């Protein structure tokens, strides 16, 4: 809808200004000019721009249109004059409530903070009203305190009041910059006194944030007093404190020393499997811990949470961490997988398989470091059998673990490991495992063993071929048809599950082509003309190596792998 300086006041009066805002926004020169004219309209008392929020045309907005209008109003708010603090808070609260759970819903709070920064009396009015226990002011106390940047007032409110006012002041303390070591020390001292009584979970969570983020903004590590405060806040953590600890691990990259990381990870062991948001932040935070050279803490944390007696986790929530391990820390992930398999614990062995899957290491040979410790032959062989049992569907990974053990094995143990490598790995996977063994260089201590195994596999395949074609063993046409139906049903189910997991499934238009090698879609240009867009179909293939014995003798194969997974060494 068109507008100009002469028509704007009329559009405000007749209720069409919201439509004008939606058409022009604030992103271009025209939108910026409209923004300034709306500010002048309000500040000259020719119209009250906040009344737009109460208008029926605004109430009818939803989705993208609402957030366009909200963004425009948020750009207006800091420049508005002649509005009381109470009235501004009321309209800001209405905008936030209408935004719902969307991440953009809280943008009006930032606009309110900027409005308070323009005139310190506005923030002072909100703080005074909050001291008088006015609910609306208490809800906006954090932003008023941020606007003043007065640490002393924020500390006083945190110490003098309880409930929401105390938590709001603590939130402000976590956000207001602390300019020197003395201001940070004063804040730590004030926070320590709050934990002297019996703090609840919400208070400890806010104290934790207020203790760490000032140091993060200053780019300095926590002082011993601050670390002691963090330790107290993290003792016996509840869900709220655990969530804030995950946020700190994720966001506090500049001040996250090894001591702080250790405290955070000890608290994060209490995370529950259904805390999806917390786990996502832990996942990304652990990736950062890994990058700064604290990989041992990451492994210790994973080992603990995978083996908890209650609320144990799996590796699936830690997909970002798994990819980071696979990308730049192959030796660490290799040592971790071998160590987990060596324990024989089902949770850790399954965790090793999930780590490979999530890290997309299916065809990547592991590179575990050689250990100087003397390990009994039975323990080495036990680890090899666990590798085959749990990593059978990742044959190259399993084979690389066995090869790493062959490099230092004596003759007897070496023969046992080679037998395990041959059957079931090479017998079942005649492609990937043979390719891996054939690429082992002559300088590798495992090269003679690899050569022997390749020759043995060649003899095995030659022996199979000498039998020739046995027509009597061919399935009947009836059974072939049943297998085709089973495969079709299986593929259909896989496709349905893949579509549910696809991020594009609900975003694109889908068509079913019954025949042909291309499709034609007609699109409409800006001038209204329709033109054809042709899309040629291309081949998309992927290969998966199927275990040979899964077809020939599946019962024996399943039993063998079950034994490998279930067996344990007697102490």
C-alpha cells in the first residue's frame, strides 16, 4: 500500500497503517523513511503509535506478518517520547505474549532496554516500581537494571529482596559488563552470601550464570574465589542448574579453564535423557572442550553418562561431538573405542558402535596408539572378539582394530587374531576388508599378516568357485517372488522413515512420475507469463556390502555374534 507524508496521518486514523508497515517494512530506504515518519507522528502528538498494538488489524496478524510488524515497532520504541514507563511495559509485555514460543518473541524486551537507556529516569522509575512490588515492573526489572549498568544497585536488589526480584537482579548481574577485577570480586562476594542459606535450584542456577559470565565478557579465567562459588552452586544440582551449566559449557569459551570445565562436567552428569535442549548444548559444548585440548575430560564424561545405573544416555545425542572426533581427533576416538570394547560392558560397547555411526567412520580404519602397558593375551583377544561382535556392520573399523593388535602380538595370539579376521570378517566381507588389507604398506609390521590373510581369502573364494552351478540349490520361482515382495515392502518402509527424518520433505512439492526421464514444471514470472522449467532425472546410487553368511547360514552368524557380545572374562 502506497504512502506519503500527507497521507500517513490519515492512514493511522483509518486503521490502514499496519497494512502500510507490512508492505514496506524497515529494510530498505523507503522502509527507513516510513519508520522516521512514524516516529515524528508520535513525538509530535499527531498520533499515538503504540495504539497500533491495540488495533483490530494488529490483533489479526499471525506468523510472518506479525513478526514483520513486531520488528517495525521494536525499531520505533527506543525513539518514542512522552510515554510513561508503566504504559511502555504494558505494550512490550503484550508484544512478547503475542509472539508465543518463537525465538523472536523476546525482541521487544531488547527494544525496551534501549528505550530505558535513552533516559535514565525511565529505568529508575521501573526499578522504584519493582521495589514497591509492582508485578509489571518486576517482570521488566532485568532490562531496567541492564540499562543503568549500575552493578551496585543490582547487587543491592539481589541481597535485599527474594523471589523474582532477586532472580531478575542476578540475571542483570550476569549481563552487565564488569570493568575490572574489583567489580567482579564484589559481585562474587555478594553472590556467595546468597548461598549461605538453603538455596533452591532456581537461585543456584542464576548464581552460576552471574558468577561466570562477567569473567567470560572480560576474557579472563575465573579467580579461585569465583571457582569456589561455582562449586557451591553446582553441588547437588537440579534440572535448572544443570541446564545453565550446559549453557555455560556451550557459551563460556574464553574463561572455560580446565578447573571450570571439570566442575561443569561433574554437574552435567545429572542430565536426564529427555532433556533434549540441555543435551544439544552439552553436545556443542563438548565439541569446544575437545578443540581446546581437554579431550580426556570429554571421554571421562561420556564413559560416565553411558554407564549410569539410572538415566543412562546413549551416544545419539552427541552427534556433533562424534563428527568433531572423527574429523580431527582420530587417535583419541580410536583409543576411546578400543578402551570401551576392552571393558566388555554392554553400554560402552554399544556406545562405541554408536560413536562410529554418528561420526560417519564406517569405512575409516582406526589408529589406536600403541600402549606401553603389558596386557594379557586373553584380554587382547577378548577385545578383538568384542570388536567383531559389536562392530560387525563396520567391517573396516573392526578389521583395523584387529590389525592394530596383530602388530605387537606373539605367534600364538597372532594366529588366533588372524583366524578371527578371516572368519567371520573376510568370509563375509570380500570387498571392503580385502581392500583395506591390500593397502597396508610393506613397512607396516602387519604387512606379512595381511599378505597371508589375502592369500587365504583368495584360496577360499577359489574353492567356492570350483563347485560350479548347483541348480538344485536355486530357489523356486515362487520363493523368488516372495523375496521380491519382501524387498519391495522393506524398501517402502525405509523410504517412509527417511521422509519423516528429511528436513526438505515438508518444504518442497512432491510429484510421482509414472514414466519418462524428465519432468516439466510451469512457473509464473513477475510479468505474469508462464514458462516451462525442465528437470532431467539423474541416477543416484549407493552400495552396501551384505554379509555373505547372512544369506548362506544366518543362524550360525547370529549365534556367533551373540556369543562375542555376551561373553565376559571371569575375574
